[in-house]
C-alpha cells in the first residue's frame, strides 16, 4: 500500500502539545510560523511517499552487502539519498548559521517519524547524522564545527556513533579501543567496534565516526574514556575529502530486520582521530548524541507503529470474510465490521496517537531546555530528561505490540512476506534494543531521573497530569470519563513511585525488579496525559465548530485510550508493589 504521512495529526500535536506558544515565540524561531512547518512537512511527506517508501520491500529482500571491503547498497538507495541531499531534508531542524533550515525540534521529530515510517532502513542514516550534529554542536571546538557541521547538515557527509565492542555492549567501562597522542596533536586510534549503523556505505562523500576510546594512563572504567572524530577520509585544508583513513569494514551483520541498513564491524588500525573537548570526558560528551539517538529511536517506534496501523486499516476495509455476529447481513462483510477487529484497530490507532503526542510534547520540552528563557531552562531540562526514557522505552515496546497486531489483522496473509507487515514486525524488534535496552532505560529512569532528586521531577509530572484531569472533569460526560481514568492512573503512578523510593533505601534489588513495569506504567500515563491534553484542545475546537470530523475522532481516540490502555497501569502497579517477593523466591 501507499504510505501517507499523517500531517494533520502531526500538526495538531505540534500546535497543541509541544508548548508551541512558548517554543514559537523563542528568538531562535523568529520568522517561522506553523504554516511554514506544515509546508515543509507536507513536501517532505510527499518526498518520502514517492521516493523512499518504494525502496523498503526490495531493500529488505536484497539487503546491504559487503563486496571486497566495499558496502553495496540495494538498488535505488543511492539515487534516493542523492535526492534527499539535493532537497536539503537533513537540514530541517538544524542551525541556520551552518546551513540548516532552523525549524523547531518538534518539526525535526516529525520528519524523523515520516522518513522512518517510509523505510526505517533508509531513515537510520540521517538519524545517526542528526546525533553527530547535536554532539558536535554542543561539544565540538569552533574549528571542528566549521569543518564538519555544514557538511553533515547538508547530508553530503554522514555520521556514526562508535561505542560497542565485542566485550563491551552496554558496559562501556570495558571499552578497549585505544587512542595515543601524536606529536602533531592528533591521535592514533586502534581497536574494533561492532554494531555500527551505516558504519560503511557508498551514499555520502565522507563518513564522520564519533569514537569512544581510551588514552594511555587514563583512569580505569568509564571515567577514562575520551571522544574522537575519526573521518573515513581525512579532510583537506579546503574541507574536501582527502586520503583514506585507517578504518575499514571487516564485515556486515546478518540481521532479523532493517536489512538494507548496513550494520558494520569497523577495524581501526592507527586511524587518525581528533579529540573532542578534553581527555577523559568522552562519555559525558557522547551522552549528547546518545540522548539524541534514544529520543529518535523512540520516534522510530511511532513511525513503525504508524505504518503498521495504516496497512492494517487498509487491509481490514478490503478483506471480506465472515458474516456479522449480530446477524445484520447474510453475506460476508469486510473484517473491519467485526467487533474484535475494530477493537484491535482502535488499540493500534490509540497507541500510535498517544506515543506521537508524547514524543512531540517531549520535543517541545527539549527545545525549551536548550533555547528557552534562562530562568526556566532548568525546569524544562528536568522535564525533558524525565520524559526521554519514556519515549525510548514505552514507544518502542508499543511499536512491537502494534506491529504484531498488524500481522494479526492480516491473519495468514500477515505471516507471509508479500504483504510487507512481517517486515514491519521484524524491523520493530530492534527498537527496544537500540541505544540501550528497555531495562537500561528503566534503570536510568529510576536511578538517575527519580532517585537522584528524591522524586521531585516525578511529582511535578504527576501534578501536571492532575491539572489536566481536573480540566477534563469540567467538561462533558466523555471528558469526565477520561478524567476519571487519568486520575486513577495517576494514583497508580504515585503509589508506585512512593513504594520504589521507600524500597530503594532498603532493598535495591527489589526496587529495580520493578523498574521496567514502572517505566511502562509511567510511559502509559504520559501518553494518556498527552491525549487528555489533546482532548481538551479538540473539545475547544468543536465548540468553535472547527475541523469537526478530525476533532471528533481525536476525542474518541483519547476516550478509547483511557478505557482500554490506560487501565493497564493498575496491573503494572501490582507488578511493582507486589512482584518482588515472587521473583526473589524463584530459582533460576
């Protein structure tokens, strides 16, 4: 089926949940209004539908391959990427001073969703480049920014993140790659990195690797890591790609999904690297890129779920099978008329819209944390940091569920490759693993975002949910019913929060045994909260007789989420508060 970018829902969320009045008034976005954003996203949606989406199925079958040390991309990818660069789409949300369009972060998040829904294998390349741009924008020297940023923002050069090694997955303290300082101030980087997305390919003029490595005499563990720029081709004085650096692709991984995206083993043999910032602060610097990537991977979850939902709705409208259970017709009907199919489809739609609203709201907080008034940046940063693990963890786990439901709606046709829904299910499965597993996100949420401030940010979050519930309670019967469910879920969250804070002081293992259920409960509540905010905006629009069909559907989706998905918070609370003893008693 043809992919259509969900521009109406994206723009609704930008206007109503991304703190747009505050974000849009920032000096950085002077001269940009919501009409400009819509025009850009409309055009990008057409590009992705017409140029990128047709690559996905054939790219999955062919995959990227390694031939004599050279990565060969599937047919069509080079031409599509060339058009992507020509039309300037990499630059959408990046700084104007380095050639970017200067759009707000929410617009960049929307673009990430659109391109990854079209084809996640293609979308992974600009996603990693975005992260490299963010890292160099924050931590690169003026000379490094001048040399690399314009080329990365144009898309002519692409970026990668080099963390993982065979013995060092999420445990970065075990990294063995070395970087030895030379007399000219450069470093000789040696070692092997694995699972490097787009670590080698033929799409761009150059590849800029950001590499974590250890200098001689550095402190042991993660405190001794430094961050280096190691380009595939060493730049000439004029900035053009020069001699090939001593980094080579040893092999490509054979994967369950995203097969057209080359996942490389990279071998560094005295490659020339350039230190970013100071020695032994590499992990601190890399966290900028890691946070960017984690947020973007959460958006990829929204993207895959959106594509699976579009395909499931299209199939259910066309597939004729079975008579109505109420006996209203003697003939078979499209399966969309069967109650269970309708429930599944609504669960898919509500999940997608809740996760999208959560992601775009978080983009607004990230923007305010970076560019807002100095007096309010700390509050915005605390909220953004609290929400990013939810976007990464909840949206990616939800994507696997939604993709699985998409297969189920197709029945036996979903289990064969020709329909394309099996590919979405396979592609989705990497997302809860990429850039830190769900358990790592949950440990980060509990240990860094909750325990560190004694639950202050979490309680502020709960207070904001309460404000939305109270506003809904002032509305009509539909809004009041959503308010009641939202308030119940908030109470489950606060009870879980209090339990975990108390347990952390006595039995750390018992507390962390509930960290993933706590992330899922909190993510569920956060998505439900944003849909509650969306309902308030939709009800106000209906009162003005605006966009009646869209707004009515938005209210219905929010109501379905509250009564069919948000109610799962109670089960997660039980896992958190009552589940530890059964785990402790189990023999493994």
